C-alpha cells in the first residue's frame, strides 16, 4: 500500500489506516474475536497505521491493539492514541501535567509499550489549544521518552489552525469526507505549508457514505448513530458528520450514482468515497473503522483505486453544494 510521511513524525504510514473506535464501544457490540480478526485483516491488507484512544471502551480498544501487536510484532506499524476525554468534568482546567502523565501511563500499559508513537489531545476544549503550558508539558513528555510525538484531534477548522501554528505539533486529526469539505479551504493548505500531517477521520460519515442506509435502517441502542444524533453524548459532528440523517441518506444515494457511473471496475460507494479523501492534497492517511474483517479488507483496497476523474469530482462537489453545505459548513 502507498505510504506517506505523517507530518513532523517523519515516519511513513499507510494511506488507508484503521480507526479503532468500533473495537472499543459506541458502535453496538463487537465481540473480542471479531475485533481481533478486524485488526489482523487490516494489517494483512497492508495497513500500517492504527488509530485508537484511551476512552474507546474504557481502554478496550488500546488493549486489543496491544494484544495483536504483541502477537504479530510491531515492526513497521504506527499506533496513534489519544488522551483527554477521560477528564471529568471535561473542562480545560483538567488538562494538567499530572493528568497528562497519568493518562499516558495508562495508555502505555494498555498498549504494552514504553514510548507511544503518537499521542493526540482528544478534541479538547478550545482554550487548551491556546495555552503555552499545554505544549510545554507535551514537549517535556517527549523529552522524557513517554511519547515520540504529539498531535491534536479537533472538531473545528479554527482549532486545527491554532494547533498547526505550534512548532512541535506533528499531526492534526479532523473530520474530512464528502459531506465535510470545509477543511479543504484552509486547514489542508496550512498543514502542507507547515509540514503537519493530516489524519482524516469519520471518512464515511458514520456509514452513510456506504450508500446502504435508508430511513428504515435501525441501529443498536448502544450505537452512537442511535443515541447521539442530536449531540446528546458528544459533538454531533461525530455522528453522520453532523448531517441530518434523512438528508444524508438521500445525498449518499446521489453519491452512489456518481460512483456507479465513474467506476472502471466493481468498486463500492465506500471505496469511492475513501478514494476521494486520499486524492486531496495534504491528506496523509484516512482512518475508516470496521466491525468485520471483510470491511477492513475492502477499505484497504480503496488505496489501489486510480484517482477520481475531474467529472466525478465536479459531480461530488455539486452534491455537497446542493444538499449538504447549508447543514454543516458554518458549524465546524
């Protein structure tokens, strides 16, 4: 699989990674054997970048990643995790040096390593990103050998730009997909100029961009696509990319039509949507999740597709302008 350098880490990662939120919680029940099978299928398909967090299943996701890598070996695999959402309450005052080190200790234990490849602040309050003290502590943790590099996972364009301006921020993780195009305007160009990596999350808009959902689709009670549609548990932009569900269903059907017309081979709408992200200048890696091994293999295969045509790209831009822009562009 194509490898790209992840910003200031100066390390190569696969252009399609694996988002490991589903292996922890909030996507319905994923049995341990299924989660392990997903991880192995992704790695067997050429994925070298795994993205997890300390709060995914209260550490379950990190522990499963650590278990698989202990069995397979860690050579050539880059693991990014996150910290900060364990803060209770989730307020800027909780982002202290003591908490950073405590959260870091737990993640290192879960993943079975002394030094974490990359730690990302996990959608912190905006105030945290503006404080010199935040980066002073992270720099000290690098010096201590706790982490090799650090980045920030953000909700908004402005948060991304604030973090990119800091000299030692290695990467930005941000929602980027066919229904969330605003980062193309300022974030990606700024990241390229600064040498900061871009990790594109929620690439399929919580599954909407598979083109398989309709108004009758049901989700489990413990699936955030059921319980967070209005932002009841966390930022609503993390669920269906913030697009009203019925609007997203219809727009995704239009995307499927474009994918069918553009396809030179038998590809899925999801692969088509992932390829669009890969094509965007400045994107380092895209991190779709998977709850079954076949999904992980299919997602990884998007890296082998040719770039989308100009006609297809224009058609996709029109769908965003006509159906989606008014719902999301002003919000994040």
